[in-house]
C-alpha cells in the first residue's frame, strides 16, 4: 500500500531520523561530560595537567567518541519493545550456527530455533561490543592523564572487564526492552527526570566493575602490571575509577536518551487542512497497524498514536473519521485492536488447559521441569502485554465514544460492540483462570427457588489446574502481569457497562441481551453461556 510510504516514509524513514537525532544528542552529551571531567576531576588528580589541546588529546577524544558511537549502535540494534523468545542454550547456539553455515533447510522447527539462536547471538554480540567499547573508552580517558605502569594494555583490560560486566547486567536485567511511559512529556523534561536514576546506576556499576576488574588484574602477566610506588598507585586507581564512572554515566545517559527519543509519540496522520485529511485521514494509521510486523517499534508507535487519539480530546477530528458512513474504517480499527487480545486469550487457554494440568499432577514437588515449561509458556503469552493494554483501552474508549459520536450507528451495525465485549470478557476469563480463579459455569451459578431465593451450587471438589502454576505464587512477576492485565480488562469492561448500562438492562428484559452484546459464533475462549454469566456480574457491579 503506497499510502504508508507517502505519509510516514516507511519504517526506514522517520525511525532513521530518530536514530540520527539520537546519535547527535548522544555525541553532544558525551563530549560535554568528557570536557567537563577533564577540566575538573582529572586535572585535580593529574600531576602536571595540560589544558592546551594537543594532537594526542584530540586523538584520544576522537577514540572516546567513536567508542560511544559503537556502544550506541549496538544498543539501538538490540533494543526492542517486544520480548523475544527464551534464550537458546550453548548447545543450541552451536548447532544453530552449524545449521546456518552448512545446512540450507530449516526443518519443521527451524524457524523458532533460528529466532532463539539469533536472539541469543545478538545478546552475546552486544556483551562483546560493550567490552570492546569499554576498553577503548576507559583507555582513551585515563591513559593521557598520567603514565600508567602497565601502559594501555592494563587500562584497556580493566575497561574491557567493566564493559563485559555492564553488558551482562544489561542483558540479564532485560534493560533492552523499550518501555513506553504512561504520560507523554516534553523531551527535555523526560530526559531531565531520568538523570538522577542514571547517576545512581552508573555509580553502582562503576563500583562493581572496578572491584571485579581489579581482582582479575592480579592474574595478568607480570609485564602487564604496574610497578609503581604506593602513592602513585593510589592516584592511578582514583583516576581509573573516575574514568570508569565517566564511561558508564555516558552509557547510562545514552540508554535513557534512547528510551526518551524512541518512545515519543508520532502522529500517523496527514497535516490538518490538507486534501488527505479531508478525504481519508485514517489510512496512514491503518496502514501502519495492518502492514507492520507485530514486534517492530513502528507497530508500537502506531498503537500509541491510536491510543492517544481515542483517550484524549486533542484530535477529535481524527476520532470522528473512524465513524464514517460506510463503517469500514471503524471495523478495521476494531479488528486490528482485538487481534492481540484474542491471541492472548487463545495462548493462555492452551497453556492452562494442557501444561498447567500436567503441572498440577506433580505439584507436590517444589518446582518440577514440567511446571517450569508451563510457566515459560505462560510468560511468553504475556510478552505482548503492552499491546494488549493499549488494545483494551482503545476498544473500550471507542465503544464508549460511539454512544455520542457515532452518527450513523456503524458500531452497532457492524457488530463491533458485540465483538469488543465478547473479546474483553473472553480475555478476562482466560487471565483469571491463569491466576487460579474458577471459570466454570456451575462454579459461580446459582439455583433460584420458587420464592426467589438463590441457592449456591455445590462445588465438584476439583481444584483448578492453573492454581499450581501461577495462583500459588502470588509474588512472582508472572502473577503481577496477570493481575495488571486483569485489572485493565475489568476497567475497560466497566467503562462500557457504565456507558450502556440502561441499554444493556433493557436488552436483558427484552431477551436480546446475548444478541446485542455477545457474538453468535464461538468466542476465542470460553462459551457464550459463560460470557453471559460474566457480563451479568458486571451489570450488577460484581465483576
């Protein structure tokens, strides 16, 4: 579709401009910190500081900036808003490299294996580039201050170890995931807010990296070690620690700057007042949502832009364009937003009904291999939690706004309201089952007697298998994600119920409740009876 390339210059367009701007601001930040530290900290601990520029100082400055450029490029290549598959083991990595070099066929499970191996090799390469960049950066900063006894090799070795430590901490703490802020602030304010935390992390990592590199330096050959007096040795170590801290604070600010610049909202719309804005202003946004890969930054930015349009009142003309007379635009928007929720419900249902049932059989063990596999599959199901949260908010907001802004009734005529409510309820049931809550119709149903008295049905005595995987570990990160997603889904459903409460009650009395708000086909999870029962709980504000 040519519309996407015309308005946003494709994925290789404005994302490249953001990356170029990131490199420019990163270079300015590194240059400012380098110059400031040379004039203050390093000159204070250097015996005979040379404040006048020389050819050596300019060369070392250039190598310092190039090392930071190497780190910034590696950081940009590894950062992603989407979590990849689980890492491959060393044996899988060796087999994957061998298969890539010598075998042309992928095999039935080759695609998933290649993704796992590719992700693992990417992280290994990032750690290695961190080590190389650390060796060059620390060497460039410290070597010109005074003549180290071991020369550049000793300083470079310690910088290499510090870079490896930083890369390993970065990977295992999953700091490569691009997290979108809840509130969109101006760029300068967002960058300023992250400076104190960057300073604290840089100081902690500097202490850790310095201690590990100093310990490993004792195993260096004698010709690489410093043979100096005690006073000079202490002065060298102070300069080395300052150099390590300078390099890591530049990296931390680089990471924070990358997060700020790449999570800034981009408007997928033609300029207001142009011919395209008058005819079909939603086409660039729909093209980005439908044609982009689910794991790219472009897809996340498109969802963010749609979420801001639906939740705010600054671009009401764009939201009004969704409710055009044919209803095709509204149907496409709802369909693309329900897709992540449907995928989450299906994956959770498959995981809980298969692996969780097996894990429950061996729940007497502390943590069996089968249970670890089940938990791993559940974690992968929540990898798209950011898109699911945006999708739930978008569909709920559009459904609520359709009550007053939908002049042609396209939301009801296209059966989008029923699709939204059914998908939100199905996804909520799947998440609650993952948390250990029973979802059987009989477990929450009541028998009504002649006098209108409700008698609770007896339980069949079977425990839900999902309790064994998530419900019994309420402090785990997986349970926290499920709890957050369930809260988002409940809030979205309550927004719709609050806006259409009278209409829903009237349709219940007329017997059209299931036709107006529940789809006639099989839901993505659960049954129509179970969805109706859950919706009735929300109508009574008991969901």
